[in-house]
């Protein structure tokens, strides 16, 4: 009579997955699929694209004619922030399927658009919107010196 509840709780406990301990010292989780499918050629092309300008946006469409609402919102946010067009480039993932799939595996971020600032992945549209609203994006872009200089301010001046 007493063994039944003990056994059922033991079965329940055995059926539960063991808790994973995550710490700041844990290695980033790299999907074996992304390692297997992202060719060296595609990885090198994306590395080159990410390095091509201080601010790089992988989007659907072009800045002049975005092909999705999230890409349009990302371009609008960068415009509102005052990103210098000379320090910005965008890549249309709809023109190249290898780029479209590869960028998702490269960043381990499942959606497009994706923003990189000085070769560092920032995030997608949802992250940009949140950073824009709380002021983090303006601060980061100013620190990285990728904004259009204010009138009367010399370009690349140290303040």
C-alpha cells in the first residue's frame, strides 16, 4: 500500500529530463546542422560581407524597396538613428538563396533582417525596435561613430 506512491513518484522523476546547468562560462551552443551545411565558401562570403562596412544589414529587398515589413522597419530605424549612408551597406538575401540560408546559420538567428555593427551581430528587427525604444541603439551607434556628423561638427572628431 505504501510502495505504490513511492514507485509512481520514482517513475515520474526518472521520466523528467535532468536539469541543465547553464552558466556564463558555458560554451555557446553551435548547432551541428549549421556546422555541416554552411560551406566554407559561403562562410567566407558572409565574413567578407559583414566586413564590407561598419553597419551591415541583411534584408529582404533593398533599402529603397524593402520586400517585407520587418526589413522596412529596420531601415526606418537606422534612418531615424541617423546612420551615415557612407558607413552602411545592405545585402538583399532574396537575390541569393545560399546567402539567405547561410546568414541564418552563420548568426544562429532564424529570421531576416539581421544587423551587424562593426562585424558584431546585433539582432533582428525585434531587437532593433527594443534597442531603439530604450535608447541602447542610439548609444551603441554613437559609440561606434557610425552616425552622420552633426552640423558644424568635423567628421571623425573626438569629443
